[in-house]
């Protein structure tokens, strides 16, 4: 998963955050059903406002985007 400042921002933008199963932020809860959970670090959500996210699935050398869209961070 990539959490970026905007849709136009590059994945390697200094303000982008990459989360993965390899680093422990994403847990596959049911591979057969495509279910997973994501733990976004609070440091990635410190400022309220709009962000953009994209989740990719990787199988071997193939990468496919499975979901993407805006993410709104609100102070409660």
C-alpha cells in the first residue's frame, strides 16, 4: 500500500509512506477471499487533510492495482 500526499505524487515522494506484508503493516486475513487489514502508523496521519492511497497485489514479478482512491484524515 502506498499512502501519498496526492494522486499526482510519485510513489517515491518524500512524504509518501509504503506499507507492506514484508514490513508487517499489512496482514492477509484470507488470501482466498482477498481480505487483509492495514495498520497505518500514526506518524503517517499526523496532519489532517486529503491524501491518496493505492493497494497493489504482487504475484511473482507481476504487480496489479486492486484498489485506490482518496483518503481523508480528520482530527476528532
